[in-house]
């Protein structure tokens, strides 16, 4: 999706090859700041059905702040998850498609004259469980079982024609392998982004091994990390670039910690636009934020990306 005339803008892969782009920030924190309750197990995906205009407004805030790429509100949108809320497959597929349409609508409404892109989010299996297991991985499922879980939703998202599929917050290599198999033949490129702790996936595998899985996958146009501490980004970005030779995506959390017992964020933010230069030097070509990173910070990132070297 672009805000310019159809056919006049580069593909996302072409744009990443030419320079650095800005990704948006956290969808959930932007919706919560607007007063929306996300305590439901569907998280922000619930608003696809209940308050679609709120999703458009959240995307628009990031585009207006300087983001070039918006990630859809489909992170927890799965057939299984919707079924638990009594939503049938046809309606669920319609809501997944709507997530892409809403991001496109926001791009149409923005005042920006630059090209804009839409990334369709596909979160890990653990996001559907809504029990924090996406930060652990190791669900007790085989790669084949995980592929069967992911493929139907990816088919629906791909049919909505986003610019890219965001395979994000992946905690371990088994799920990465399943996702990489599931995107084959869909006709839409993808990026693969791990959630990490230090130099390992959340499940404890070395990042060199994790990124190597995507090195020769033609569908994958970028690899990287998200939903991690800002301090973990430089080393992970360098590893991803070195192992795969692909552009790298980096969108960490604010640096605050989530207290599951209190259901609250603690500590202070360590995400600053001053870190952007180091991430770019390490190989990052698509830079944004994840949890607790809002439009104001994304605006600072955008200014840092466009500032003279």
C-alpha cells in the first residue's frame, strides 16, 4: 500500500535495499492510550470486530508520526482464538482480512506524500494461548503441527494482499521452521523476527542457528528481532545481517519490564532515538518499536533515520 499513485512506488524489498525505513510502534499501547480495554484474550484483535475505527486511528497516528510501515492488528487473530470466542471460520477470516484493509485505510487518510506499506502480523502459537508462552516457546508441538496451525491464517492474510507478512515475536527455531514452511507459495514476501534474550532466542537457541534457517528462503526479505530489550538489539542485528545477508528489522520494547502478577509495567524506558545510529551501523534497515513504544518515540526514530550521517 502506498499513498502515491498505484504502480509508482517500489516494493518493500526494493525500498529496504535502497535505504532505511521506519516501522511503527506498539499497537496495544496506542489503543490503550486512547481508552480501549484490551484485557480480552484476543487483545487488540478484539477491536477488529468491536471498534475498527480505533484501529484505523492507531495506524494513522504512527503514519503521521513518520512510520513508513504499519503492522496490522492481527497478531493474535487466529481461527482457534476466534473460535474460543464463538466466532466461526468465515467471520474470523473476514476479520483477518479487515486488519489489512484498516491499515490501508489509514494510509489513504494520511497527509504523507511518501510511499507507505502494510505488514500483516502473524504472531506465534503462544499468542493464541494468551498465557505468556510466546516468550518461552517449546509448546510441545511438532514443526508439522505448528505449520498446520499457521498456514490457514497466513493464506487468509496473504490473500488480503499486504506488502509483507510479519512473522513476529517468534520464540524458538521449531516455530520459525514451521512458519518458513507455511509461507511457501503464498505469493507475498515475509520477514522473520525473533523475540530474544541476549544472544539467544527465548527458548535458548543461539541466534546464529536461528537466523540461518531463513538465509536461503526466497520468500523472506528481512530478518531480525522484536519484543526484546533495546540493549539486545545491536548484537542480534549484527548476527542476523552476517548470517543471512538480508536486510534486518529491529523493533524492541521500551525497556520496561512486565510484571505478570501485578499486570503492570515496571521500571523505566531505555529506548531512545539515540540508539538508532548503532542499530543502522549493525545492519538494521527497518527500525521501529514494539511494546510501550508510541508515536512520539517513532517520530524521534524517523528524525534520526533521516538526519545527515
